[in-house]
C-alpha cells in the first residue's frame, strides 16, 4: 500500500502541477522505491503465512491418519496409555 503521509502527497502535487521533469523524476523514483518496499513486505508476510499453513496442513494430516486408523479421542488416549505401560520396565516377579 502506498504511503499517505504529507510529504509524499506534497511531492505528488508538485510533480504533476509544475510538470517539472525534476519533480516528476523524483516522484517516479520515490514511488518505485515505495512499491519495492511494499513488495518486499508482502513477500515476507507471504512466507510467514505459507509456513503457518504448512504447520496446519501437517496437523490436519495427522488427524486424518488417526481417523483412518480408527482412533477417536477416547480410544487414542487408551492406546497411548497402553503404549506407555508397555514401555515401562517391570520388576521381575518374586
């Protein structure tokens, strides 16, 4: 988004009211620089959103796999509990 500060608006007005090549060139240079800044910011924001999207997609894939395996929230807890009991070393009977 193009800046709307007073200095920028004055530059626009000066460039087009006087039609001076110097003002028009300054305006064009500043406008292009602002467009580059906006493009860089949009690119950074896009990368951040894509990273977040990838995280969400992995979470959804995990949920889908769990559903395909027949795990529901109730049974999933039971499965995890059973796995932890199996992994716990037991002392030999006396």
